[in-house]
C-alpha cells in the first residue's frame, strides 16, 4: 500500500491508520467497560453512604427532638427557678425596703430628737453667752467687780454661820469700814474679812503682750497686792477689838492657785503682815473651823447649866428607882394575895362538889360552913386593909 502520510521521513499507510484506530477503539471500549464497572461500584458505595446518611439523619432528628424536648424542659425549669428566685428577691427586697423605711423613720425620729437637743443646746449656749456677756460687763467695771467678789463672800458666810455671828459693812473703832466682821467667842476677837482684791492689776498682767509688758504688769500686780495687804493690816488689825489675823478674800480658786505658785513672796509678806489670802474653797474650810469654835464655846458657856440639869436629872432617876421598888413590892404582895384567893377558890369548888354528892344534914352543913370559913385567908389590899 502506498503511504498516505509521511512524517519526519516515516510513512504511514492506511492499514496502519486503521489498525491504530482499531486499537484506540478497543482501548476506549475497555476504558468504558472499566469505567462502567467503577461507576457501579461507586453507585453502590454511594447508595450505602446515602443509607448511612439517612440513618444518621434520622438519628440526628431524634437527637434534635430529644434536645428540643430537653431544652423546653430546661427552659421550663429555668423559668420556674427564675420565678421562684425573683419572688424571693422581690420578697427580700420588699422586707429590706420595709426595714430600711422603718430604720429611716427611727433615724429621722432620733435625728429630730437630736436636732431638738441641738436647738436646746443652742438656746443654752445663747443664754450662757448672755450670762458670759453679763459677767464680762461686770468684770469690766471695777466697782461692779468688787461688788461681785463681796457678794460671793457674803453668800459663803451666810451659808456657814448663823446671822448673829457676823456683820457686813461694819464700822470699827478707828472709823474704817470692813466688808465683813465675823464675831468670834469672847477672848478670841472678831475676824475682819476684806473682799477688794486688786483684780484690775491681775487682768492687765494676764492680757499683757510681750515679755517687757508682761514683766511690768507682773511687777505692778505684786506692788498692788502688797500695798493692799499693808492697808488691811493697818486698818483692820486693832488690838483688843479684832483678831490678830485678817482675811483677804480672792473670788477665784484659779487666781488663788496662780498667786501661790508664782507670787510666793506676796503670800509670805501677807503672813508677816498677819493677812491671810483665801479663795472660795479655803474660805469655806476657814468658816467651818470658825463654826466649830463657836459651837465649842457655846457648849462651854452652858456647861454649868448642863451640869446642874444633869444633877437634877440624877435625883429624878434615883427617886424613880425608889418608886419602882415600892411598886414592885406592892406587885409581889398582890401576887401573893391572888395566889391565896386561887387556893381558897379551889377548896370551895372541891367542897361544893362533895356537898352535891351527899344528903344535906343540918349538922354537917354547919360543920362544912365552919370549915370553909376557917380556911378563908385574910386578904390584904395594897393599902393594908382586910377583906
């Protein structure tokens, strides 16, 4: 055969082409057969997988149904629990609100009470401020300040001593007038009390600013006190009329303590001038001692009268003892007479019983009567008479 196709020096005949085509066709047929067989296997595998998927889907649907039921049940339980808890929370919140309201009411009530107390305290503070202002106005005036100290001294004296034991604004024999004169028992002399302590100098010393001014004010205060002590000693210590010591009343325990602490030379000078500085507290102790001295003197003054009355009372007691002894003797005699009467009564009763048991005869009756009369004792009265 003639070649039909030449390619690169090689010739291809029709037979070769047909043979090649046949081979290709056979290969295609074989491939198709193989592929069909493969498809059949795949189809079976696919059908098996589809069956498994349907079973899995059915199982999944069952599980989804169960999950849905469980979810609904859980949702219902959750709703119940949530409702219960919400109810509990609401109840607790309600109780808490009620308790908070009650406590708030109580707190408001207490707050109102405290506000009332605060208002009252403010009123008291205002009143106290007014009193302080009044006191400051008193202390700012020298004359009023002296009257304040004198009034305090007079109140203490009135509280401890009887009215007859003191005199205010008493004029002494030398013509000077003392704020108070305490009348002591005879032989002691009256005690003069002065209440005009130089508080003005003290105030200037307290209010002084700077060391130089304070030193000058302190020196002025010392000089004023010493001068006043000297005046008291000169005016109020009168031999034969007043006591050998006079008192300078200081109307403040704080100032008294300060004077004793920082002005001991003034106190010593006062003792040497026979003038004693006293505060309200020490003045009360002094008045108490004076009261004891007055009471002791009053007892000694009435000692003779008391002794005489005791002697008379002793005689009365002795006389009472004698009369009690006589009365006791009469009581013993009366007791004896009563005992004799009881004996006679018993005998009469016994004989009366005997008489009731026997027949009465004249002789026996007379004999019994004579026996009874012989047994009756002679009764003596307290006056000594007979029955």
